């Protein structure tokens, strides 16, 4: 495609971004809520157009780019964790070959209802919501969320290698949404119970996926993720025993 076309795509993206800002400012000073809602809808449409033009520009850059060398990390996102962690290193991220069926299975683990994406948001919300006297639990939840981010990243890389873009959707193509999070505000013990259940389901699902995925590299990675989830399950159970078993926080 010609250079002129790409210039126009860039112009279109800028125009859409300006329009989004314009409509948002307009909605803020609308004379009533009904008009504000309609203008916000228009802004959302413009946002979709903006996303489309930006994804075009992005796909053009992707084609010219060499595969990145991944840094080896012993810590999640370069930050040493203070919670106990599994000492075994993560296996290298690779696959035997592209496979859309395996990508669909991993998309469920990535951004389905019970998934790494949900776990990150669930534990972070529970971290934000923990009462001050449970500061150690709040801190643990934040660090566990960081480990889940690393799982999310590894799954994203696997899904890409299997031939799918790692968008925040499950294997059926349903986009992840914030209603998947069991918020339970003000109920730390119920939050911990739901965190325990999330880890139990994650372990079961990863085990099932290891049976269904006949790719030795992916199996090794999922088995290593399970080790982390088993440790999280233990940490959550310990926190529950410490604060909830005697009924103190119920
Ligand atoms: Fe995880
Ligand atoms: Fe976990």
C-alpha cells in the first residue's frame, strides 16, 4: 500500500482522537443526563474507530519487526517479591508448532471467567479493599497479583506462537469483562474464600489442559504455573486460618 495511504491512516487516527476528546468535553457540560449519555455513546463509537486505525498502524509495524529476544527473569516484572516463591525457573516459552485449538484452550486460561486476567483484577481489588489490620494479607494479595501478571504474559506469548493475537477474550471470542471479579467489598474472609476457590479451579483447569494439549513445551510451562498456583493456594489458606477460622473478621 502507498505511503499516502498510511499518512491518511495516521491523520484519521489523530482526527478520531481529537473527536473523542471533543465529545467527552461536550458530554461533561450537557444540559441533562440523557443528552450526556447519547454524546458519550458517540464518543465510544469514535473510540472504536480510533482503535481500528491504531491497530492498522500497529499491524504495519509488526510486519517489519524482528522477533524480540525475551529477557530471562527470576522476578516478576523485575521487582523482587517478598512472599514465598517457587524456586524452579520458568521453562522457555516455545511451542512445537501453531495450533488454533490449543490457542483457544489457553485463551480460556488467559482471559476467561476464571483466568489469569480475572485473578489479577480480583486479587488487586481485594488488596485495595483489605482493612488496615489485615495489612499483611493486602500485601500478599498484591504480590500474588504480580505473579499472575507473569502467568498472563507467558500465556500471551504462547497464544501468539500458536497463531492467535492474545486479546482479552476467552476461547469462544467473548471479551473479558469486569463482572467476572467477585468483589465482595468489606468482607475480607469471603474474599479470601473466593481467592482460594479461584486457585483451586485454576489448578484443576491447568491439569485438564495439560491432558488435552499434546505439546511438550506448553505442558512444561503449564506444569510450572501449577506449582505457583499451589503455593498461592497454601498462602491464601494460611491467611484464612490466621484471620477467619475463629470468626474474627466475619
Ligand atoms: Fe496464575
Ligand atoms: Fe495463582
